[in-house]
C-alpha cells in the first residue's frame, strides 16, 4: 500500500478499498517533559545534598536527553555503599512516576547511571541491569548516527525483571543490514566478535535480543510480506471488544436517595457514618438509585458496559479519629461485608434493580472486587506496624515449628495456626465488636491474614505486607482460597453480573489466581454467563512483566496501563509518534493460545493516577480551551479506534480536570460542595463542579458519542487486525489500519498531534 495524503479534519473516502481517515487537527505547542530520578540516595550526593531525599524537582538529579534519542539519562556521583531506592518522576508531578513500585539498588565503587524512555516508560540502571545497545548500519533509519553505541534509540531493555535477556524491536525497510551489541554505550565490550548480517525483502519488524549472562546475540524478523496469507487470518477476539466501558464511583455520580447518605446512621457524626460532602475524602451521597436515574445519559453517550467501584459494605471511616486524619470508604476498597451492599449506596434490592435496568438496555455490569485485603480491622498487640520479613520472622505452626507457607500454596493442606505464636506480629482487635465485624464469619479469624505489617511495595512485602494498613489476606492458605472463591460465586448467583475487575492482582500469589479464575468462569457459565469477563489491575506499563498474568496465569485480560502512558504522551504532550508504534510493538508479549492484546482494557486517566484532563493542563499550562478540547478528543479517539477495549472515566465527557491523583481525581458529577473541586477549570465549558454536570450538549460528550457511533457501525474498528502504517521521529502523523476478514475492508485511521497539517507517504 502506498499513499500520499495531506490530512485535515476527518473524512470518509469510498472506493474499491474503503479507507476511513480520521484526523484530529489542532494547533498545540509540543510540550517538553522533565524527568527526575527521585529516591533515598539524593541526600548522599554531594552536589544535591540541599535537595533532600525523594525530591522530584531536584535539578541535580534531573535527567537529560542530550542527543535527542528519546532516552533520558543521568549519571550520579559515587554513593556510600548501601541499598537505596528510586523511581523516575515527572518534575513536580508524583502522579506520573515509573515504575509503580520503588526500585532498590546497591551502590558500589562505580557511579550509578539511570535511563528512562517515555512512552513505553522503560526504566533501567547499571546497578541492576546490563546496559546494552544494538549497534549497526540500521540506526540512522531510527534517527541519529549508525554504529553509535550511545544512540539509545536501539537500547535493549530487560525482558523480565531480574532476567538475563534484553530486547529491542524496530521496523526496518528492505535492505542489507549488519549489527552487533555494545555494552555501556562504548565499544570497549561488544558481541559477537564479528558483525551479524541479515537482509529484508520489505519493511519488517526486527527484534534484537541479548543475553547478559552468556553474551548470546539473536535477532528475529516478523512483519508482513506482500501476499502473506496470514495478514487477516481469523484471530482470537473476545466479544467484549465490541463494548465501550464506563468507569464510575457511584458515590460521586448522582444522589438518587438522600435518605441513605449517612448509611442508616442518623445519630452519629461524620467520623461515625462518613458522610461529609464538603470533604473530598468522605462520602458525598451518590448511590445506586442516582446511577440508575442516569442510564439514559450513559446510553446516549454510547456506553455499553459499566464498571463501578466496589459496592459492598465498607468500614465507614478509618484513621486517627480526627476529620483531617481520617477518611471514609466512599471508594469501596475497604470491604468488611461481602454479602450486603453498603447502606450508603442502597441495598441488595437496589443493586438488583440497577442491574436489571442496565442489562435491559443491553448494558453489561461489572463488579470491582478485592481479593488481596479487607478493611482495616485487625491490629497488633505490639503497637507497631513496620514490615517484618520472612527470613527474620518465619511463620510457625501452632506448636511453634517453623514452616514456609510457599510449600503449601496451591495445595489442600496447611499447618494449624495459633494467633499467639504463628505470626511476626500478634493479631488482636482494638474493640470487642471488631472481632465480629466481617462477613462471612470466617473473615474474622486472624489466622487468615499475613500479619507482617505494612507493605513497602518491594520484595516479598509486595505479596505479604498490608496494603496501606489494610488487612492482607493469607491467600496461600486453602481456606482463604476456597472462601474467596465461594464469596464471588455467590455474587454471580445473586446479582447476575457480567464480569469482574480485580484489584491489586500483583500483590496476590499466583496459586490463588490459578484456582480462582477458572472456578469463577466455570460457575458463571453454569449460571448462563458463558462470556463472563475478568480483567485485572496490574499497576505497570511494562508488557514483558504484565503479560505473564494473561499467559502464565489464567487472566483473560488486564487494564492497559502502558496505553495510558503512551496515549498521554502522544495526545497531551505531542511526543514523537514513533512512541505509539513502539508501544504497540509490545503487543506480541500478550499472545498465547487463548488471549492476546486485543482483549486489554484501555484507559487514559483514572481514579488513582489522575485524570487525562489534568495531564493535558499540567503539560500545556495556559493553553487555550480549543487546544485542550482538541487534545482530549485526540486521546479518546485513539482509545476508541485502536486495538483493545476502550474505557471512559466518568466525568471525562464533561471536561473534568482535577489537581492530581487519588482524591483529587474523584470529583462529583452532581453539584459538588468541595472547594478544591469547584475551583477546577473544566475543559470545553464554563460550568464548574459546583453545577450538575450531565450536559449532553457538551462538546466532548457529543464528540465521544459520535466516535462511539462510528465504532459501532464498523466491525473492523472494534475487532479488526491492527497493522502499523506510519509514524514519525517527532510530533506529526500516526497511522494504522484495522482490517476485518468478514467485512473485507481496510480502515485507515490517521492522527496528527503536531501544530500543523502534515503529509505522509506509505
């Protein structure tokens, strides 16, 4: 296919080959993002002692892309021998930090070098990884000089955490090519001894691999040859690829029943019932009746699947007993009763009514579930909560004999436990009533929790530690596995839901998921839900890591955190469009016998990391509203028309922005009483969050509705094979095709994230 076109506003072209050309064209100024290495080492650097540790505005630890190769780099001073931690952070913005968990490293005799590649959000350092570059006569095709070890466009990144294999994929034109792998950005050490030669007959994706332990070098070719019979071969597609998800916190949506705002507690205060609509950390009054009353609004937007935050009973308030030092369970992730809907949102009958109404309109309903932890009920006699590791504080059976729980995970037996002797901390309850606070009753037994203290989100504590103080379930114990499976089978039986979104997946041991997912799918099928869909939250944008949950483990799908990072850089920051090509190149990691990347649930912004509107504003300070609208439309169109299942975060269609992540990204759709919400400058409107924001004439609402109608009308835009067509080393045009073997039509989808019209030839 070869075509030269100047792209302006979207248009539909007809002919023997139908081409859909959608371009969102505007005049932004490309934003430059500054990246900082922040960590526990910063105060040890002589030149940066004034910065202090974990300072994400420190000039002395700011990374630089000095040669424009797209990889930011920092070389530090010699550090005192010790173990430190770090992550890569956008300057001044903790909501844009990579990876999700801190990276530990040991300082030695040599200076530490850090590397970061925005888009795929690859992170590396020479203390933990080999630094290797595929060097050859192909590098100028990517940009920069050939045979240049410091041209990091062809840097190889670690395939799996702690693994020896490193890889890099590039799309190269036809020709004869040579390469070898160089270490540490210089020619001092390179492999193999002689150049490796290969030839390509047409444009082809080439993957270069290097084993740091054995110095083995490999390359493999993929891509499409003319006449390739596999071009549009039938491939695995879930019917969920047809859906448009809407993610909503019911507490922040619409108050349909003011009588339940205090959760049935009519005598207590905010610290008892949690209702305080002027504070962003407490219940605001939204409920299931309110959500049901707005189903017309969602239907007109094009929504076909609703994922809501957990709705079962939470501990209303947790904290230190003060308003400022506490917050409420409005978000639903502190569950203590897995059988009853939280009275702040209604009751089980209200949930049944909502689901019946939604499903009657052809909408699917998804519950958000948490297996990793419950609400914070258990405390410790010791009165401290620092994590205690398994080496120094092993588990003991009821007789005091040391054992390793890993020897029993996935099995049917487990040593008998005694709260007084078996755990690193002695579990107890602060109040007598707490001993029976949870339902089902087995959840009240303290032996079913890890009891090791608070997670540091690194090493073993990521699995065994309390998630921000919440009671971490002993998911290696067969009683816990069986109990959680039964709880969620009962949810399916009672409510007839269509699927689960699973929270904090990576903080639970593999053996539980190997039992849980197949059991749940089989039970759902027995209830007539053959297409029951489960997607997990694995907070990482690295496909080499996240894909193991759908290939080695039985998850059908995950939330696509990598898409969030790549799409935000593309649409909000006008980063090089090659980054989108490189991001989708990672899709092969997800391909196995029963799943692939087309089942991933894509999003741009959410309740934890912050809204896409916030990213737009923080990346383009002072931008005109027309530019803000155009960037928003660009990002959402990319989500709607690329491979995978699109998800819209509630309020995006009304131009919500916010001040960051977590509570700052959970505004009210109903009139808000929160001052920090009501001073937000919403995109595409003069309204504020002090108003009711269900405006179906809002420009973003109308655009998103139009995009969903286009997507619904053309199967290839939902399920078609995605084939890369064009990208650039700077801001500009990005193009791919979607091809469906049934329709036998190729749809050309083209975007422009630059400040002017562009011309592309391909």
